[in-house]
């Protein structure tokens, strides 16, 4: 887009923003209207109800901010915590790092549990730390469900069990930006207290909506939370949202887009959406194996269904693969960040995606690797993914027609 | 949009969001792309340069947030101030009130100068207060350039002269949300230190971008500013923007829309844009006079060229006019807020607007008033506006063709 | 669009193309797809069924051509007639003239009944001519339902009664391009044999679809029709349409647009659509009367509900009004054609239109007339239309909410 | 589109309609306007000039019809011929067959030269036939440049040489629907007299424009052409086009789309467009070879750069591959037509296409073939295409950046 004429479609395989389906782009193409009209709540009120289905919650309360996901991080913390409050947070990638950094900027004291990049949150260590916190000074546990930088998914249910096993009242804060609406996420069942997501990943929208889901337990702590907030104050939303309104002018195209996104998700069925992401991820992993390469994620239990971080062999720079892919084949791959810079490239396989799109991207990754000298067998990754894809969810969809 | 089938176009005459031109809606209809690609800066870097032209600044620095204008309010204060800092702020409408409220939530101490609603900032009182502040405890003066709630424009140049006359170093914070890109606004010439705007008014975009322009003097105070901030931290932008990037995923449609908005503004010419708003406002005021009604703005010097707040006669409720206009004629008017609730209705005449659109709205306001029993002469306001419109800027455009 | 920057919306009041609602423009914004896929009939087959509802027919058969309405004229004749066949056709405007001309180009012999422009088809003269045609050499009667050039609607039901009264087997060919989906049109009840329409008027679409409805009686004459045809041959459509396909690549955006157009028409209800057009036309006529001007249509019985042709006073040129309106006020009016050139200007009031849009146009016409020296009282037409509009269909819609 | 929710993009590899670039879809999303306004020619006049560049002509005259390409076939013949005129036409596929059929429906006498499907026009046989036509009764030679049904490109320059060698005055009629703007086509240099194309192939637009280019020699024969025509009469266009207007309402979105299509083609450069199509076609052919399959086209000299028709092995039905690809993998392939029904499937590789898109399609074809039992080696075709693609035009584009 922002460059010169390049024929055909860009293959967008960064882990967000993801491809916005034509239906959603169309739905966003709306004239402006009065966001304080008597008709407006017909649009807005169902959005809150439907977002709850995406979070898989009955009792949670949803807040939608005109912001990126980073703003939702901020909102989740400032509305429930006071400066000096202690939080426990495992760190195992760039996004868990950044969230911790944001918490600290708000005066929160974060006890960091360093985990090797390529692994995720350790329920055992969390339980241990909470058990040791006899006086319950730790007010919350912050976990990134899906670490986008390394392609690692942590087990949130296990984290909840760890908190409960420790008999600890800490709130459970979960970043679900690159998991929610792509990977199974159960707000109620897992006892999540604050879940954060953004519009530009599994929701298949442009960036611009930061979305938080808040448990009743967390709501009860709002009154005591002394962190400074204004733009991100839940209270202004809770005062206006029930009528269908917002404390400041909302971005209408994104709300109409969200309406269509939710319709699309429910048409496919959340279960099917999760299964499709698993299916596409398995195909990607088959390709990686066929290439003779490894994932950044250390073990299958960490494998993410939305993004695969692929280690390049010693002596090669992942950035060269990415640059080649982008400039020569119109394939956008994700880079290694921070301590992983140069060591890997990432394929985002989330959102509005199907098998042939992914096969095109795998073919492009193959060519790019060969171009920079990494000796993978031409067609090998594609073939492995193809053979995986020929089974699976597509088959079931077809059967259901 | 959000309601059932209503034939034809809605006449959107709230003072924001404004009509988004078809060209901009088209420009926003883009596939997603990698916001970290080597091509992306080709889009983003010129946006900053061109926004400076809109602010009429050479030395100011522009920051663009994925937020509403409220977020830009927050950013302007938290990046330059510390809790406990004193600010001086005249209050004469709902938006000056809300900005003061936001400042206080961030721990700032605001000295409020109450002005009658329908008037604006008093340079004399500001000078007086600053002169009295021998120890320079007042760190800034916050002025809403165009108070959207009452249709009042304050004289920012005079405020600057007042500050200078008092020999006071306070920064000048100006809310230009409903003036910038519609009413002449001169960042450098007027010595503004922090100017705030949003995308959904004169910029003719949906809401979703909060934009701040910062003077060199203000930038120099950033290091000492201790207000809590993270999402709205200028520093993260200053680290990434020069390369053409953002600290978090930007909303691509809005950036592409901003590109087109700027192109449209420069095609028409900022001077012509201002003249057109003046012309349309004058027509509106001619209609109000013909109706035998008065504006909320007390004197011509306060008259806003972007919004007219029209007092309804005693015994009538402005909300009834608005409800009638919306439900019966598809005309969206602005309501009276706070102490003006029920006493007036507002016509926003800003953004992508021409004479016939406004005449349709005036005709609709006329009918709505008659429907609720306000005895205005049918066609009287329209006729007065027509006779005004037959002279003026359109004529000049035609001559220039 | 095709010119330079002009702020705000163009007021499009030519009698076609009409304003395309945002919903339809959105619906047309589709990726291409295989028009021979197994899914495609899910889109196409209901279009035929729903178009029959618009024609108000049970037994008629609909054919949709990728062409303008002119192509549909051609199809209606060449599929049912042979060179040398006699047709009877009243002529009272530019479009009845052009259709006759087209028939003659195909070797048909057209007996023209000249009627004064400003009147329409004379059932009496038609009956007389048919009675005189003892040997039934006249094979069809061609009538333009709504003559767009003069704003005259003929009484098709009366023409049918005339044909029947004469006991004559001639087919009834009706051009409904500027009436169908705006003015009541009853294919079955009126015994129409071939009805022609296009996409760019009451259907609220861009031009590009020529649509014909064919009676069973007309279908029975196809086999003997020797006029040359290939692109417009019904037979190719009748072979492919039942499966949901076309003899050549259809224009997908227009088919998706037609889908949405039909949805919109049925949401509003055809009866309500007709009533709205009557309501808007009455308002326009009230304005004309208030201006002290007259319509081209000689008597109320000829008044068209989709277009008003307004005579300018002696000594003035309608083209000057139109030029002024377009270049100065962004108002597109229709011109006088052929013998009416310069004598009138036309306001198309059909399609996706409401009261305020029309009031804006009336205000613009008023100003344009005054600008060229026609002395109408400012606001007079607007006021008359307003007072008409305050009663009527809007009221009913509101009551129904 | 027309079916239920299917995640991700459909891979559209029928040889038309082709993918419409997002830029063109955006450009088509326009409000309606008066097609008789004084501004309109600013849009239309350059379209004619720029289409001439696409035809590679200086002296040719372009006519644009609101129709499919079939309509342009009809226009080319009816405007230059009289019933009973003799035409010479090689037939070697479904589209050459249909054009001959259309000519006959207009009363033209077509002398058919049957060529084996998989081959194309024989300049030798054409020369022979023309030499034998001493009295010059043959008025034209009709050749399909690129036979879409079999993936065969004929040598038009050689046909011209054959006509000249025979010293015969017959006009040269060329169907360039699936070649123009994709494969080199030189109207002037090759002495083409009537060239026909449509909007939905190399022009990357939806169907709906039939475009003809006419030589001065052909124009000179118009006066004597007695074939019936009205909608497709060049004369009506020649009367109105020079001013920038049309004889009937044009489809505005398609004209705006054409404007953008031409801009895109010239940005890439026609030479580069042709080279890209050759490059993609070569990759496809490498895949076919790697699969151990053969093309319908008998020899390399017939190979089409816009569509490859791939023979399925004995015992298999091409329709099964196509059905599987469409329903299971969202891949739209072209079917075998008429005598080739079931014997092949077709991959259209034209329009707005790049390497990864094609690799995705090849991967999908591979899986579909395997699914129906055709034993191709997984990844084999993809690998062969990849290795081809790693060289070539992309490399050059990159170098030029």
C-alpha cells in the first residue's frame, strides 16, 4: 500500500494486524452519524453482549476503548490497582516485558519471574511465590496468554489452579491480545479477572479498539484503586455504556466493523475458529520440521496456534529472510525482537486465513530462505503442510455443507 | 445507519463527528499491511510534516495517538506537568469544564476563572491572575479555543498577549478540537505551547486520532514532568516516529484517511477553508436573526464559525426540537449540555459542508421548531441565509475556475 | 467527482442516475468470484424472483442484461418482432422519440401519434387507431410510462383498457425506466407484455443493468420474431438463467448491488416507496406554484412523481439556471431536451431521497433563478414545500416506529 | 461471496473475471453524478486516449460500450459488415466457436477453418484461402488472439503477414479479450482493423465494459455496413464521445475503475505487465511438467501466457478436480468446455497476480488432484515453479527500486 505499484496481493503474515475480510472493510465504510442519537444504542448495546461470548463469560463486564491493545493494558491495571501495589509476572518475551514495563511506569511494583524465552508461565513457580506471600501483598498475577514474540502459549487454566492451590486472593490479569478469538479462552471457567485484547488480531479488524473484560471480583476493587487515570477510567464507561453511549466520541467505522467481526465469528462458530487455527498451525509446524528447522518454542506444550517463531540456522540472520521475503515476494513476516533479534523469523497464522493463503506464505518463506543461502529443499515445507491440510477441518466443513 | 430504513441521507449537523467525504472513506478502505515494513514510513513521515502546516507551525512537534481528542487532552498535560502543578483555566462551557476535570484527575491544581456561558476566555482576567502570581506558581493556562457547547470562540492571540504582558512563563495549552482546520489557528504566531485536536471535526475523519502539537518550550519541560503516563507518553513516540513508526500498532485506515484529509485541505487551501466556514456561519446567523431568535454567544466577538448554539424561546425545550428533527426529518442537531440543557439546540456547520447542505438543515430546523410550536415564519431563515449565500466565497471560487 | 475540490456533497437532481445509498455502494464493493461456481446461483436466482415483485407480476419472466436501459429497449423489440412489423407509438418527449427511432433502426414500421409535449399517451386515440386496424397489422403499442423529458406520466391501465376495448391483439410495450420502483407499476394487472427498466433510477444503482419483464403472451411470439439479435437474445438467457447463470460474464458488483437494492425496497415497502415519491413530488409542485411558475406537464393528470419539468419565464434560458446551479451551488438539474431546450429545467425527485435533500435542492434552484434574473421570492418555494412536508408520509413513518 | 462463511480469501484462478485490485475497487466506490455535466469530460476524454496506449495504436479509434465483451464482438461486426458478407475464421476452441456463431446470427456467412483444439490460427491456411478468393468476397478475417478455452495464443502478426502476402483487402478482426493488457498486442504494427476486449481480464475490472478499437480503414467501411444495430452503433458514440459524453447513461463506477486500471497499468509499464505474465505462465508450465502432465496447447508456440489448460490423465475427470478445489480449498479453476469438457482444468494466470498467489493456487491444484486420485508428487509442481520464480522479473523490479 504505502509503497509503489506491486502487482497482486501482499501476503500479510505478521502476527497482527491481520487480514481484514472484505465483509468487514465494507461494513466499516459508513457515513458518520450522531453517536448520541436515540438509534445509536441499537448498534452498541449488542456489541457488549456479543463480546462477552468471545471472552466466554457470563458475569464479566466489557469495556471498549478507542485505543490500541496497549491502552487496554493500562486500563486493566490503573482501574484496579494503586501505586506501590505488588504484582507477580513471569517474563518470557517482548510483550510480557513491555507489559511489566507499563505497570512499573504506573508505580506498580512488579516481581518478575524470568522464564527462558521459548517457554511460558510456570504455574509451579507462581504457586510457590504466592504461597510464600503469606500477607497477601501480591495483588495480582499478570500473564501473557500468547507471547507473540516467541510463539508461546501459556496454560492459563493451570495458572488459575496454582493461584487457587496457594489459597491466594490475587487477581489474574491476562493479556489475550494474540489469543482471544483465535485460541480457546475461557474467562469464567479459568477465573480470569482482567482480560485484555485488541481489535487487530483474532477480531480481524484494524487496530483502534482496546477491549477489556473485567470480573465481578475485580470490579469490587475499583473503588480502592488509586492509580491515576482519566481517559482509561472504567467509571466513565460504566456510567454511559448501559445506555448505549460512550464518554467521548467513538470511532464509528470500528464499531460497525466489530459488529461484522462478531457476526463472522459466530457464523463460523468459535469452536471452529479455534480448530482452524490449530489446523493451520499444525501445517506450519509440519513445514518447519520438513525444513529441518526448529521453533523458538521449546516444547509442544508451548506451541502457539497463532504465531510460529522459526529459528534460523547458525550463521544466518532472520532479518535477511524477512527483508528478502518482503521486498522480493511481497510476503510480510514478523521479526525477532530484543534478545531474539536476528535469530528467528515469525509467521503469524491467525485471523481470516485459509490453507492456500498459508501455503503461499510457506512457499515464499522457502524461497526467501534459499535466496539468502539457507538450504531448505524446495517445496519440502509446502509438501509437508499440504499433506497435513488434506486431512482435517476443511474436510469437516465440506461434510457439513 | 444504526436504525431502520430511512430513505435518503441523514443530515448530520452535530458539531462532530462531521461528514467524512467520499474520497476519505474510499482512502480508508485499505487492506492491512505490516506497520513495521520498510515502505511504511513513506506513508507516515509526510503526515507529520503536513499536520504542522495545519497547526501553522514550523517549530512545533506533532504527536498522533490512537485515541479520541480526550486522550490528546490527557497527553498534553501528563507529558508536561507534575502532580500539584497549578494551572489557570477559564470555564465557560461543557468542554472547558471537562478538560479542567481531567486535569484534576491527574492531580493538577486548576485555578478556575468562571466566565458566563456564552462568553469566553477573558485576556484581562488572565493577565490579572498571572500578574498576581509573582512566584510563577502557575505553570500553564488552559483555554478552549472554540467551546463547542455554547458556540463561542475565544481570542487566543489576545490570551498570548495577556500572558506576555504579565511577563509570565506559563505554558499556553489550547484545545483546538472544534476549531483547527476550520477556524484560523496559528500555533507559532500565537505562541501556543500545546495544541490539541481530534480527527472527527475539521479534519473530516472518523474519531480515533488524538493529535497534539508541542512547542520547543514545552518539550523542554518534559523531563521534569512527573504525571503518570504510559500509553500517552510522548517519549515513546519521539523514539519511534522519526523513523516513521509507532510505539504500538496504529489504526491504518485512519492514517490513510488522514493522508487524504490533508490532501483535500491543501487542495482547497486553508485560507479558503476558513473563509468557507465563516461564510456558512454567517448564513446560519442570518437565519437565526430572521427567526427572531438569539445565539447563546453573547456578542459577535464570541460567535463561532463552526457551531451555532441557538436559544429556544421561554417555554420551549430545545430537546424537543432536536428529537423532532432527528426522528421526523433525519436531521441530527446538537443538544444543550449541562446548564444549557433544554435551553438551546446547536447546529454544527463545520467540515465537509456546502451551502445547500446547510440550507437543507436550516429548512429542517425551521420545520422542527414549527412542529413543536415555536412560531418562526416558514422559509424565513432559509431566505435570509440564501440571500447571504448568493454573495461570498462561492462566487470567488467560481471566478477562479 | 470528475472536477476539482468542491466541498460537501453534490446535490444530484437529474432524473437519473440517482443517488446510490451508502448501503448499496458498500454491497457493490466485492472481490470478484467465479460466476460459474456452484455457489453463484444462491445470489442470482432470488434476484429474478424479487425483480418480479418490483414489476408486480406473477407470470412475467425477467431478463437482466449487462447494458443500459437503451439495450433493454432493443431487447424488448428484437426478441418479439420481425422487420416490417407495424407498431403504434405516441410521441410526446425525447425518450418516446428515441425509442421510436431505435425501433425504426431495427426495420420496424412505427405509426407515430404525435401528442403535445406536456401531455402523454391518449388512450382514446390509441383505441381509435387500433379499431381502424381491422386486419391487426399493428403488432404492438409502445408507450413510455413516464416521459423523463417533460415530467409526464401516462395512464398505462387506460391504454390497456383502450387496447381491450378495440379487441386488438397488439402487445403492450412499456418503457418504465423512470417509473418502475418509484411510481406504481402493475405488470399483470395492466396487462403489460414487455416492460423495460434500467438500474440507475428507482433501483438506486449505477447504470449498467437493462431489465426486461416479458409476459407469457409475448414469450409465445418469440419463435416468430425475425429481428436480428445476438447479445440481446432472450433465448440465451432462458437457457442459462434457470440454473442461475448467464450467457456471458455478468457485472458482479451490479448484481450484488441489485441484491441490496431489492432488500432496501422491500424494507421500506413498495407502497411506501410510491407514497414517498408522491409526497416529494407534491412538495416540489407546491414550490413551483409559490414561485409563480408552471410545469411543462399541462394538467395534474400528467404530473410525474419522479421528475418535474419547470418552465422558465419568457426571456430566460433554462440552461442558464442549470449552469448556474451546477457551477455555483453544486446542484445538478436536468436540461430541456430537443424542442424544450432552453425552455425549462428539470428536477428529478426519485430514488433514495428525503425531504431535506429536496429542500436543499429547491433552495438552490431558487438562488440560481434569482442569480440569472428570474424574480422569485427568496424562500418562497422552500416555504411552500416545507408546509406540505410537515404533513404526510414522514408523519406516518414516525407513528409506525 | 455468494456462499456461506469461508475463512480467508478465495483463490480466483478462472481466466476471468480476474482479481480487482483494492485500488480499483476503491476508485469505483463513487457517488453518482450528472454524466452530462461540464466536468464530466475531464474524466472521460483521457480514457479514450489512454485506452489507445493499451491497444498500442495512434490512429485507431476506441469505443466503450456498457456491455460484456460479447457486446463488443457484436459491435465490431455489425458496424462494419452487411448481411451476407463473407468472413474467414479459424475455429479452435469455445470462444472462436461462439464468435462465429454470433456472426452467423447477424446474417454473416462465415467460412470456418477447423483447427485442432490445442493449436491456433494457421497463417498458411489463411493465406491460401485468401489467395483463392480472387474476387475478394471475403470481407474479413476473424481471429481469437488468445483462445481462453484451450490456453492457445495465435500469432496475429503472422496472420497480418498472410493477409498482406495474399494481397487481400479483408479486414482483420481480432478478439483480444483475454490477451489485451496481459500479452503484447500491437494494433498498429500488426495492422489490426477491429480489436475487441472486455474489462474483466487484463484490465482488472469487473465485467461491464465492452471495448472496441477501430482502424481508419474499418471506419471507412462503416457507411456501407447494413447489419442491423442500434445499441451498438458506433455512430452514436462518434457523435457524442468527442465532447466527452455517451449516447446513453454510462456506468460511472466502471469508468472510474477504468481510470484507475489505466493508471495502474502505466505505473507498472505495459512491457513489465507482459513480462510478468510470461514469468507467471512459465512458472505454471514448470509445475505442469513436474506433475508429469501436459497442456492442451500442443506446442510451445501456442502456449498462452494468460491461461494454462492442463489435461488430466485418462480415467480422471477434470470436473472432479475443479469441484474439489472449489469446495474444499476455495480455489476457483476453469473447466473444460465443449469437446474438452472433463478432459482438462484451466488455471487463469492473468491480471493482478503475483508469484505467491500463484504458488498457493498450484499447491491447491496439487492437493485437489491428489484428493481425486491423480498421483502427482506433493510439492512437486510448487517446487518447480518456485525455482523458476526465484529468477526473473521480481529480481529486476527489486534491482530497479
